[in-house]
C-alpha cells in the first residue's frame, strides 16, 4: 500500500508530495526522501504538524500537510521594532512613519547600518565629481534633488512591504519641491518697498515661512539657483559697461581722436629710436668683423679678426684674444652658451682648440644655424638636434638631448680639439693631440644660406657656472692641428688682403692650408657673410604675429603648426623660442589672452 505525504517547505515557499511504499512513515524517512529528491540537508529542518513539532514517531498522511521549518531559526536580535514603529506612529499622528532603521534584514543587520554603508560607498564614488564641482564653483544647493528607490531623502533601501503609503502610490505622494522656484509675491513686495532692518527673510510673502517657494538666493536651490546666479553675473557686467559708456560719453570725439593719434605717434617715435639704436650696435659689430688675414697667420702677431667670440645665450663672460692670450669664456649662470660670430661652414674640414681652465661640466662641439640654446631649461650644445658636443667630465657625447659613452675624462689644462668634416658630415674630438675617434657620423647637412640666415655649421660651447676655458680658432698657433684640417679662422676671412697686407704677408710655407678635402684637392672657400647681407639682416623689420591665439581652442591646435612656425610666432611676440615642439606650443598657449607677456617668458635682450 502506497502512502503519500504533503510537505510545505517554508523557507522555499514550495509544497512537495512524497510517496512511500509503507504506511508507517517516520520523520527520518521524510528527511532522507527530501535529501534524495530535493538535495536538502537532513539536519537543517524540523517538521511541524499544526503548532507541534514532530520530533519522532510516525507522520500524518495526506490530505494533512506537515511543514518543514529551519531547525535553528533566524540569527539576530529579538527584534522589537514593531512596538517602536507603533510608538513612532502614535507620535506622528496621521502621518505614516518613515523611520525603518530599527528593522533588521535576513542577516540580522539593522537596516540603518546597511543604509549607512550604501551612503558611504556612494560618497566615495562621487569624490572626483565633488572636486570637479568645487573647481567649477558649483554650490551644493544647485544640485538636483536626490532620487532614491523609497522616495525618502537619504534612504537608499526599499521600504518594507508593510509600510503605509510608501512604494505603492508614489505619484500621489509627490509634492511640489520646496525652494526650487522664486516666490513672485516676495519679489513684487521687495520691488515696491525696502524691508525693515529686522525683517525676516520671508518678509513680503503672504504665506510667510510656510511658503513652498524660495525667498531670495539663500533659500533657492536646484537649477533655478544656477540660472539666478548666471543672470546676476550678467547684470553686474552690464552695469559696468553702462558705467564705462557714461564715463566716456562726455569726452568730445575730436579730443579723444587727437589723444589717440598723439599716443600712436609717441609710440612710433620710441620704436624708431630703438630700431636705430639696435642698427647702430649691429653696424658697429659688423665693422669689427672686417678681417685682415695676413696679420693673423703668425703666432706673434695680434689677431685683427675683431670680436669673433660672442655670447649666444645665458650668462657667460667672454674675453677676446690678445697678443699674449687666447680668447676666454667664463660661465656665470646656468649653462650659458658662447659661439664664434660670423662662421658659416658648408664644406671642407675644420678644426679649433679649447684649453680647459677648469674640469667641470662643459659641452664643447659644433652647432648648425638652426641650433637654439635655453639656459632656463638647462639646454646647451648637444641638447638640441642641430648640435653635437663632448663632455669629458661625464665622458659622454651629446646630441638632441641624448647621451652616449664616449672619450676619456679630462682635467684642467687639457687641450681638447674639435674636428668637423663638413663633406663627410662627421664630428670627432681629440685630447692633448690623442684622437678620441669619430663621435658622430651622418650628421644632418648644413642649413642652406638664405636672406634670413647664412646657414652652415659653427663652433659652440656651453658651460656651467664657475667653469672657464680658452678658445683658439687659429689666430694663435694651434698645438695639435691634424693633417688635412684648416683652422676655423680661415672661414671668417671676408675681405681680400690690401696692398699693405700683401707686402707684409709671410712666405707661403708659413701659411696654414685653406680647408683641404680628404683627397687633398683644394676646396672653394665657403661663402662668408658680406656687409650687404649683414645690413639686410639689420634693416629687416621684426616679424609680426600671424596666428590669432583666440581662434585656437586648445594647445593641440598649436602643435599642428610645427617647430618653425611656433618659433616665428614666439619671436614675433618677444618670447623665448627654444625647447621641443610641445614646450614651444605650451609656452605660446600660456600667453593666450594676456595683454602683457610675463617677465619670465620674455626673451633676453641680445639673444
């Protein structure tokens, strides 16, 4: 005889029917069958028939129903929030309570603790958003009302199913949000009369403090507050414009036009005077660069090459060559740079020597006409793509700001030779006459001569503060002149020797070679800068800015202009023009909209 049992699984809210082959069904039989068919553990359930537990013995058959409940019950406290809610409900009168924090979830945790954890998590996630609002000067009162599942501000959990009026008829519970719209009655009353000194904030509103509308900016919140602040700012700007127009209106147009014309004329006179002073200074320098090569061939003769050693950038002190000493350079700032003025090497093999006064950080070598130094950034010879240098203190060779191991350590008093083969496009160095090998090969070809520049390679050297050296380009006897190379001084000769020079010129055997090539074939002397070319450079007016920075939306637009265009724009604005593409673009972008260039960005005089 088969026996059937109906078992209600209370935790799962399901009812199952169990069938047995015998009539005497015990509690253990039911547990084993539930474990076999429902995969339920045997020790977590207890069975009840009505209000009594069935611990042992037989189990009543169908149609009677037995219930399977948890053997240990739910963990947690005793509860007790029912009486608490009832007392709160009595205190609130007709309004339903909104405080569900005393309730517990199925894990036994107070709901207010769970809600606080959710609130802390949301606060952590919105940290970046709060920082952005702070930067944008957004008031907390401008933020929209927080929307929660329960409709209760600050309560992020769903309301219990037994809660009255919550989660069921949300639309009927929705009220007008307070203080999100300005009160018209209040505005009209304030427009008609000024409130007394001790008047409350809601003075002029017939509803008083019970009004749902905002009484002024201090009570207003939400999107209306944002619009109110924008309108207020616009009114302030408009009042300033009206005040300026009122101030300028009494001035007669003719008088104002005359004052503007006089100001422009004074500015033009000042500019012409400055250009004339610069022209005179350049003309004096060009006059000093008239060379007489016959007088510079003997070591005992004083060099008449003029002031060929000049500072290029930074704080360096240069001393010209005399009959008893070579020209010298001393660094007095952060990595200043000096160079040989009027040198433009396009072909041939050239050499000059440097005697070290100190053994500190110095970078000696060669540079192209496109080379730019910047002592503020610590950039000297070798830190730009158009320069190649040797640093014996660190035993490194430099170009484009990248270093590689090269050479031997130098000491004070050493003579460093700098060799350039413009035809083979190689750069090498020597120390006390001992060759250190080729440092750079396949260097870029020299910049071609144009109206703006003479192009070509030239000697250059950068020094840290406190370092010093002496430079010999051939106006005195070179100690370690390599065979096949010519002194750099030969490239500075611009004028043919006069008859007097020809008479005093020493025999040909005492003359230095004029830049022979590797095959010892004579090479035409490189084109040197003439007086007309120098005058053209002097008379050329300063360039004008061609790019309107206010049209550019970001620094990315400036990067698309390229290195040369950015340099021209910086020079036109009298701003430092060195550095990489990104640095030039950032420097130009930083002056966008500024009426005056900051002093730290302005180019130094004479650079």
